[in-house]
C-alpha cells in the first residue's frame, strides 16, 4: 500500500482495458487484500518520454523490445538494488543496479518482441513528456 506502481502504455484503448480489468479484480477477487495491494496507476504515453524528474523504481518490466541505444535510459529509472527485466537484442535480460553507476546483467532466455515505438516528430518539435506521480 505504500509503494508506487505505474503502467505506461502507448495505446489509450489498452489503458482503458487495463483499468476495466483492475476494477473487476478489485471487486471480484477472493484473494484481493486492500492492505497488501499496491494499486497500479495506468498512464497513456511513451515510456521513452518519462519525465526526468520521475521516480526511481525497485522493479521495472518492459514488455516491448528495447533498442540498444535506449538501454541506459531504462537503467537509470532503477533505484540501487532495483531489478529491470526487458527484452534487448533478442534476449530477455535481467539487470540489477548495484551502485550509482554500476549494473549487473544476466540473459534469461532468447525471445522475440516487437520493438518499443519511438515517437516521430518534426525537426525541433518537443516530445510529449510522460508525467508520473
């Protein structure tokens, strides 16, 4: 109940579906415990545009292929001791932040994921920043 749980999704219809399923779970699950459940907040946006003053997280899962040039961007979202699981270069990879500027990586298994979508923008146009609270 004291944690932060964000879900960032590019497609509005997917966020609406997630909210519906969350409501169903809360209302109908026999195993739901409001004192032990950190309710997710779903946000429509691109995870590659998360505000730089955002939270750092204990756990991150990315459900789309991360291009190698975005690896460090994703890693700095972790708290020290945090774990990031993401597909990168056709490997599901677990990355643990071990210090301010150090990480340990372990390939878990070979995978094939669709890549993260990068916003296309005209020259000089600022991207839509994702605000997480």
